[in-house]
């Protein structure tokens, strides 16, 4: 499989690239600065941005899957991930690839019929811009043309470089509800999140929908 990965130098993107490479896939890592990409068989780098329509069309030619592992918050130039969604959808229709997005947990429901995680009193104020942006991306994908195959993976409440964990090889899959274990913990390590993400590429089970993974 030929995979184009935007955000390949980040926490989630780097782990997804490593997992995909370990399975023999070809990965083209895209970033504004590709100097942070490791040297690895099957991995190449392209400097660029998803906000450049001509670049997106060019770099995604021949791709089986295009993965987005970039923050939802505005970048230094003020552009958000949401702003790139029309470009990505147009490229998907032209080049025929599957689109996968590393999403956020804020848009998950805490319980059936309950509020979204972002709308609970406990949700940290400093993360609301990021979470709100990712929620808007999910809404935009749900309105995508019917001929675009996409999936959006929400992590659990605790996910990031501050809690990398260790690979277990196990995870649970959910839908639109936040997953927690018996102790009330909602977490997953970076390597196991990447495992779940690449499993979806190798064995597609979620089409034009969001799902979540956690321990």
C-alpha cells in the first residue's frame, strides 16, 4: 500500500508511519519541515502543506490512502485543519484514495444521550479550541460527497506525548461514546493507537464514519 501521511513528524503521525512501515507499506511523510523524519526503508519525505491544492493533488497521485495526523488548532499562519478539508476531499475524488484522520476525543459523548466530552464542566478550557476544531472537521467529513471513503479515529481522553505508555498489542473499539475501563480510565498508548489505525487500513471495517479506540 502507498500511504501519504501529513503530520508524519508528530506524535501520532510518527507512530503510524513506523507501524505502517513495519508491515511493508510505502510511506510518504509530508511536513513543513521534513528534517525530523527518521531514515527508514520505505519512507520518503515531501516538504509541503495540505493548504496548497496543487501540492496535495501532486503528492497524493497513486496513493492508496492519505492520512492526516496534524493538530486541529490554527497553525502559525492562522490556517486550521478544517480549512484544508475541501482540498483533501477534492483530491480524494480525483485520485481515488481513502482518507483517514487522527481526530479528537472532545466530540465523543460521555454516555448515550449525554453531552459531548468538550461540553462537560471538567473539560480543560485550554484544549477547547483544539477540540472544537476537530469536531468541525468531523462534521465536514460527514457532509463529504458519497464517493469519498473516509474514516476518523478519536482517541480516548488520555492520549498524547505526555502519556506515551508501552505497546500492549491490544485495544478496544467503540463508536461515538467515550471508552473507559472498569476503573474509569480512558487512555491508550501511542503505539497501540497506531496499531489500531493501521489495522483499519489493512482490514477496512469503518467506512465514512468515526470510531474510537482505547484500552
